[in-house]
């Protein structure tokens, strides 16, 4: 870890406080991330439905 990234160099550092070593929150997700998540969910659902349909066809 470089000296500039050391949490001890941050203003308000308290010795023994582990919160200083945690990463900053990522913030608000972008619209592209939300769209990617929705498309992944739809694609996963379609694959599950196709797999179940295939098993039913093979078993019949």
C-alpha cells in the first residue's frame, strides 16, 4: 500500500477505528448496470424455462 492511500493519512483518523480501513461506498449505480442486470435476469429465466421444457420433452 502506498503512503498516499494509507488510511492513517486521512483527516480525522482515530487509532484503533477499523472503519478507516473500509472502502468508500460505491454510490449510485448507473443505468447501464441496471439494464445489464435486467437482461441477465431475463436471459437466465429463458434458459431455465428451456431446460425444464427439454426435460419434459425427453421424459414424455
